C-alpha cells in the first residue's frame, strides 16, 4: 500500500516538473506542488505568474508540455477535463463561467447529471436535497428559479462554488480568485463555505487569491509562484519575510 | 405544400437540436436529407430492396456519416465547424452531380412512390405522423439529462467539461441524431417526390432551414415548427418572386434576430404575457409557470 507518490497519509495532489509553454513564454515552469489531504492551501503570486495556467493544467483544460500530475497517487495529466472531474476535482473560474440560460438550480444539477452518465446512480431526491442545501449555504436558494445570467458578479461566484460542490466524490476544489470583485458579505459567505466543507466533508482546497486577509484566515500554508516557478512555501509569517517573495512582489 | 411544410418541420427540429440547443452550427443538415434520399432510391433501384428497407438503410448510413463527420469536426471552433460542414456538403453535392452514371446527376434519379401514387393526401398523413414523431423524439431528448448536457455545452463548453460532462461525446451524439432526423425526412420525401436531383443539396436549401429555425425561434421547442410552416407558406405565396425571396428571408432573419431573438415564439410569448396581464383569467393558459422543482 505504500506507493512512492503519496497514498496513505501522502499527498492528495502532487505535481512534478509541471511545465506549460505558450510560444516562447514558459507560463508554468517545472512546478513541484504538493497539497495534503484535507488542506486548505493558498496559491499566490504577482499578476502573470502562472496561477491560472496551473489551475487550467490541474483541471485538464490545458495539456502539460512536460511533467506529471498525480491525484491520490494516480496520474491524471493525460485525462480529459470531465475524466478529472470524475475523479473528484472541481473548480471555479476567475471570471465566472456559468450556464447563463439555465436556472440557478439547473446549474448546480449539471455535475450530478453528468455523474449519472459515468454510471453513478444517486436517487434524484438525494441530488435535489444536496442541491438545495448547497444553494442555501451560499444564500442563493431564494433565486433558484432565476436564470444564471441574471445574477450579479458576487452571486455568480457563489453559484460557481455551489455547483462545484455538487461534484461527487469531491476530493479537491480548485478556486481561481474566488474573492475578486466580490462584496464583503459575499466574501464572508465564501470563506464560511470553504471552512465548513473542509471541516464537515474533508474537501481539500487550493485557493488562488490576491486577498491576503482572507488567505491568512483560511490557509495554514501558502505556496508562492513567480514567473511560473514555485519560489516559496510555508505559513503566512514565513513567506511574508521570505526574501524571494518580497523581491517578486516589490519588483526587482 | 402541406407535406413539404411538414418535411421542413422535421429538418428544422433536427437542426435546432444541434444548433439551437447544443450551439453547433452545422451547414450540412440538408446534405443528410439528401444522403437519406439517394441511399434509399439507389438501393431500391439497383438492389431491389423494399422502399422502407431502403429508407432505413439511408438513415443508418446518415447516422454513421454524421458520427464520422462529428468525430472529425466537433473539436473545431464554431467558425471552422461551419466551414468544414459546408465543404462536406459541397463535396457530396459535387459527387452526386459528377457520378451521373450511377446517380443520373442533374437528369434526376427516379425514386418509386412509396404509396404507388403521386397523389399527395396519403403523404400528407405520413408526414404528419413523421413530424409528430420528430417532435416527440426531440422533446424526449431535450427533457432528459442529455438535454441538460446540450444546454450546458451551448452556454459554456469549458464549464460543462469541468463539471463532468463529456462534451465531445454528447456533441457527436446530437450531431448523429440530427443527421437521423434529416435522413428520415429526406428518405420519405424522395419517395414522395418521385425524382431526386442535386438541386436541394445546394446551400440555398440549408439557408432555408436556418431561416426557418431563426425566424421561428432558435433554441425554443415550438420555434422550428412554427418557423418551417410560416416560411414554407410564405415561400409558396411569393413563388413569383423567385430568388428574390431569399433576400427577403435574409432581411427577415436580421430583423427577427435583432428585435426578437426568440423569433415568432418570442413574439407570441410576449403577446400572451400582455394578454394575460389584461385578462387574468387567461393567465394559466397564456403564461404558464416556467419551472417545476
Ligand atoms: N492561453 C494563453 N495563451 C498565451 N499566453 C497565455 C495564455 N494564458 C496565459 N498566458 C500567459 O501566461 C502567463 C501566466 O498567466 P496566468 O493567467 O496563468 O497568470 P496568473 O498568475 O493567473 O495572473 P493573474 O494574477 O493576473 O490572474 C502570462 O504571461 C499570460 O499572459
Ligand atoms: Mg489568474
């Protein structure tokens, strides 16, 4: 049972040499990222440092030019996005990507319906129950019959989160800038939802954000990227005093 | 004319599944109708199979070609999909025109009448049945979980994929399904007209289907039905105008797309909403509630 790459009390997510190039630009450069089971990990870095590209690689929207990604010890870097989702990875997008012409409720049902196609057989009553409960968490239950395109930016972010939590099983939730441009009350709702899902269901989170205050509350550890590379990792205090981090943020 | 309207209803319903609900603008829909028609007529003529067997085999062939073409084209972005399917449509048309030894090209290929007569009454009932069947089938698809995958794909394909939907598989499924709709309609239409020619394989025919769906209401259930009947009737009334009709239809599409994206269906809905507001007793009929839990 003891595999080299994780398994019992090893990493939930582990990348090695993960690399993505766009033409001459190396957006993600031999990234070694390791996130433990049940962690809430922050991923920070200046604009253009490769955070979104990393999330796109992890969720299968981009194919890596080199390196590997392991989830619970198994390679997922050659899988298509829906296959990665099937193994328990959900995500949100920096700019919300919803099913605009579907209702709020229909949006959160999509992952559960997709699960049926993979041979899942959750009873519809149970699916609806979870959908409604999650919508209630994120304060959108009242709007469940509204079209998703009618929501505000913050509400759209909340809906993305509720929709992602409908993925089952869910081991890893990737969030790209969940707090960007969001009203403070909605920020609180998002933080509560993350902590609650982490506590109650053991969901592991990887949160890309520029919101240091939120990350400080949520994440015991943060990883720092700069120009595609991992330049530091540690507690908030550790990285705040890290020379390379200061240099990356304050300029050369 | 009635049977022909219903023929277009079936084509339009099939194309709406693909373009309206799934967001894949194929320009080869009319070609699948022709594949159904020619396959059947050729098999009946050369292999002496019964007409219904010929039509069935035409449908199977169209589904297989749809599946194959979908495999090749559905990873492309919208504009390339449109171009590739258009190129496919033109290739098939040229093939049918050039291979006149087999297809008799522009001279036309005889297809025996299904009911042994060109009298239109029985065909009208036939097409009525087929159109109803097409509506039921489309309804069953749109109302199922597949319908949810389709709408998710149309709204945001990347989001659908990362929420677990096998987008490629379902786009291809709808592509092949819409080819089946077209081939059923085309197969029976051939044995009603009695003579096949490559003319309806021209782009004009595809344009008519697009016009019908958009004027009726893209991505609405009744849209292709209303649109096909409306445009076909209008087209017959204005027969004397000839090719100029296409210009008129193009203008109509532009006006509708700008003012009423949901087409005739949208117009009827807002009229219904207006009436329901004035006459509350009519409300349950005219403005039914959108959703169940
Ligand atoms: N699809 C793409 N094609 C070409 N270049 C890209 C693409 N996506 C990202 N890049 C480039 O890769 C680099 C990393 O971009 P990325 O979006 O991953 O950064 P980020 O850390 O998410 O930045 P931000 O904080 O602004 O969201 C940038 O230089 C960006 O311009
Ligand atoms: Mg980013």
